[in-house]
C-alpha cells in the first residue's frame, strides 16, 4: 500500500447527524484534498467513511490520525479548514476539537 501521512474518518451515520450531513462531507473531501495536493505523494491523506464512531451526537464527527483529533459539528466550511490548516499545514483547528486521543506509554522497566 502506498504511504500516507494522515488518515481521516468521516461518520456518515444517522445518529450523530440525523440528516446524515456526513455523507455530503465525505463526498466533498476528495475535492478539497485534490485542490490542496493531498491525494497523492508524500503528504497523501487516506480517507474512509464509517457508519458510527461511537459518539452519536453533535455530528458529523470527523477524526484525524495519527494525531487522534476528533472534530464535532463539522460543516463544509470547517472541513475545508481541517484540510487546509490541519492536514496541509499541520495546525489543529483547536476551537473545533471535541476529543483527543491520549496515548499512554509504558513506563520504562528497571535498568
Ligand atoms: S452515528 Fe456518527 S458517531 Fe454514531
């Protein structure tokens, strides 16, 4: 599989946004990624849709890995900011973050 820098998951389910706005976001995503040069090459963004991310409120929900940043209430305008600011420039859109993955690292063993 070709290397990629980010993985974006878009919830297209009907519980977090009953009108399923996630579907329109997911359809918009490749267009934004293509415009920003993020569909191919070293900064490639892999994308996927999912029927549920286990939040089921305040959607659509969008998650970006490897940072483990969860965005809520994502509109087309916010998705554009996520693509440009987070995926292209590496700056998380802080005001839209609803959760962060907390990675716990094992403590070092005895020397
Ligand atoms: S339906 Fe979107 S998080 Fe559950």
